[in-house]
């Protein structure tokens, strides 16, 4: 089928107002972080060559999307930083 064979008569045209409101929603913004993984897990991820961080993201996204949708914190606000330093004990 060629494009010229498609009947577009039932689709309203998209005006300037539509494109003013349109936003790009994919891919979501990435956020840099440090993560500690077991050595064997990291070796498994790296075994297929470049792109292991993308594989980590895809695995985590699949796990996230397989779960029921929960109320989550907005990603627009910066995460709260902990005032304690690593290894510091809590006051008793």
C-alpha cells in the first residue's frame, strides 16, 4: 500500500495550537548516580560488550513496568540529601 492510497479524510488536521502544546516525552531524562553491584552481576552485564549501563536501565525499567503503578515522588524535585556522613553513628 502506498501513502497515496491511505484515506486521511476522517483525521482532523493538526493546527499550530497542537504543536505549541506538544512536548517530547521520550526518552525520559537520565540522572547520574553511583550504584554498587555484586562483581558477578557486573561481569554478566559487561559480558555482551558496550552498553551495559543501557542494559541495566532496560532491566530496571522492565521490572518497574511489571509492577502495579504506585504513587511516586515527583521527579521534578531534587532528592533530599542526608546530613550524615558515611559510617557516622546515630546519636543515642
